[in-house]
C-alpha cells in the first residue's frame, strides 16, 4: 500500500509542503482527483496529512501503523474519489475513512493476540511516563490514553478537530444523541483523570 502511494505522491518533502493561496477548495480537489489529477492529490495530501495522522495515532497508539494507515486513507481517496457525493465536508469523509481503517487494524491486532487484548501495557509502565510533569498538554495526552477508544475518539473529534455533534455522528455512523451521551461520559472520565493529576477545570 505504502509503495503504491509513494508513486502517487512523489517525495516526502512534497507531501508535507504547506498549501498555497492558489489551492482549490477540498471539494474541487476531490473532483479533480476523480478525473485522475495527481497534482490535486498532492495538494489534498499536503493539506490534510497531519490532521489524519494525528487522529489515527491517538486511536491506535503506534507511529508506524499511523503512518501506514494514513497512506492507505489517501490511497483510498485516489481510488474512490468518484464516489464522494459531498453530503459532508471532505475532512469529515477523510476522518471517517481513517476511523474505519484504524478500527479494522485494532480488530486485527485483537484477533491476533493470544491474550485477547490489543495492547495491555499501561503508559505508567514506561519510565519516561512515570516522570511527573506539570506541562498541561503532556498531562492531557497521558490522560487521553486512559480513556476507552470510544471516548477517546469523541474527545479527539470535538476538541482537536472541532467537529460539531452532527459531523461527529456522520464520522462515527451513530445518532447525534449517542454522540452527546458519549461526550458527556468522556468529559466526566477525562475530568476525573485530570483532577487526579492536579489539573482542574481543563474542560470547562
């Protein structure tokens, strides 16, 4: 998969080059990609690679796997652009693809595990993680790893990607009320974890 995508978008430096003022809208880029425009594919990748990578990384916890899945997401876009019907924003579509692929990988790892767990390690087992830090961002990232996958992805979509309830519902494939319920419990659990680390009011 990764080699296929490397041929599509040549050179890592080109992948991560920031978009310019001349870039088209996401929707226009998808239309061009559907007609086989490789430059449009490069621009879309440069614009959204980091966002998708960070989303997958927070779900799956492995940098190498996150890179592979991110490449698969954009390869999927190249192959399926004709099917995009603009019922949601392009970013919502990309995140939905990324979530599907990340969950598929997590299921694969679960099924391959003799213990029936994807990753039983506790972040506190890492000597570096046991070092108490007062940096709020670092503490927040640590606490996020303690949430369930469902709660973690809700926090990620709403806080990091600033998605609305309806957009999050579209990505997750659940009703809006389910998003609100998960958000309530996710905020409650995360607040408890943060307060235990001495951070109060981070989600208020």
